[in-house]
């Protein structure tokens, strides 16, 4: 069975990279850990876990494409792009750091 690092380990890793983060962000990051732990709970292999992360990335990209088409020229895509990019960074962080070797 696939093993996950503890929430404490993962959050400490993120905090070590970005020590200026406030409690609100760390609480949100904690919720993301819980969400990924739930998504990964039935995975037996890293390959199964990577498929879940790949799906998360595709859904994130789709959100950007959908928003870009809906808002057209009336809205700034810069804010949407930055939100999508930030979410992509979180997905990649969890992909790289939640699985226990």
C-alpha cells in the first residue's frame, strides 16, 4: 500500500521554503493536505497516485481555458492566470512531497 508523509512533515517542508507564510495560508495548506490524503487513500502504487495528480493538473488547466472563454475581453486574464499558476504550484508541491519513499 502507498504510504503518505505526515501532514506535519509536508507542512514543515512548505514552511521551510516560505517562512513568511501566515497562519491563514498554513491552515489552507493543511486543508489541501487533507484533500489529497483523501484522494490518495485507495492508491496502491505511485503510478496510481501520479494519475490522480495528472487529473488535478488537467482540471486546473481546464479551469483556465473555461474562464478565458467565458470572460473574453471584459476581464483581466492576468488574475485568473496567476490563480491557476498558484494552484498548479500547489499540485506539483504535493505530488513531489506527500508520498513517502
